[in-house]
């Protein structure tokens, strides 16, 4: 597996011998879901899955934000993608990978960043972690994020988060199922979790995740519908004008 920084990619990959770690490193911009991140993250999942000694992939982030969601400055054109909806594919890969995927969330997860965590099998939140959908405040909808968040918290909590743009702190996240464990810092929960995971054989993990896919799989059309809902809003002239105005005012990059 690749170790250390990946040239041109805003992340670092580490093989820890038995598990892999990915650290998002675009801290200055809040580690946004951007064209340069989705592909390398997908590649990291693939690499960890191919490693026969790897049982888990842990995703953490440098800086005060875990992930501030889609990079709106990149424009909507890359979201459908020649490779087929890279953001949706990333969330789906994290959910269905044959290894255990774990999000270590310290600081804020916003928009698609909430789904980046929720798509993982397990979420460990630091006490200062927060989760928030802000799309509605911009005239957008979190189309590709809601299905993965709703899988964890149920439709009503997911819609409430989207409609009100409320901030969900770590204690509430644990209460509604958005986080599995809360620690002083997310990394504090990684070691005991890894000890627990070593008790489960890789073939058992694959069988369990395969069973979940069979029992609770998403319909094939859902990704395309979710992406269309997001793109319809991103390309709406009124929304575009609103976003341009917020950029001019310095509210958005």
C-alpha cells in the first residue's frame, strides 16, 4: 500500500500493518470534497481492500474541520464525472468496501462531509465534533448526502437536519445514531476499536457487509436521482446568482 503523502492529492495514506489510515490534509480550505480529493480517496479504499493484511480503513482530517462538503468553487461540471458521479461512488464504496471503514471526526462536518462520515461503517466523534447540512441556506439540497445519513439516523432526522440547517453536536449525534462512539478526541477511540476488530476474521467482515448490502441495498436508480436533484439546484439561475453574490461578499470562496 502507498505510504505518506500522495503527490498532487490533498491527503496522506499510511499502512499501519493490519489497518490503513487516510488523513485529509487540505486543512486551510476545510478539506472540501473536490475533484482532487474524490479520486484519491476512492483509490485509497481500493488499495486498502486489495491488501490481504488490511482489516480497516480509518479516515481522519487535519485542521479544525473534518470536511466542509462539496467544493462549490469547482463548479457543478465535475459532479456527474466521466467516471460516473465520483462523490456518490465514494460514499457507496465506503459503505460496501470489503473492509471496515471508520470515520474519525474532530471538528465540523458540513454537507457532503456529513455523508462522508455517515457512509462509513463506524463513526467515532470527538467531543467538539459537529454535523450540519447547510445546503438549504444556499438554495441547494444535499441530494447525494441524505440517503447515507438517513441510513443511520432515519428519514425524519435527516430531513430535519436538511430543512433547518441545525448543528448536531457530538452528544446528539450519538443519541440519534450519527456517531457510534464519542471520545475526548476521535483518535482516542481508534485503538480500542481496532482491538475489537482484530477478533473478527476478514472473511466474516466481508460476509456481514455482503449481507447488509443484500438486506438493505439501495435501488440502482437512486444515485442518478440524487445527483440530478443536487445538479438541478446547482445549475438553477437563481441559485447561481445567489452563490455569486455570496462569493462577492466574501461569504463563500
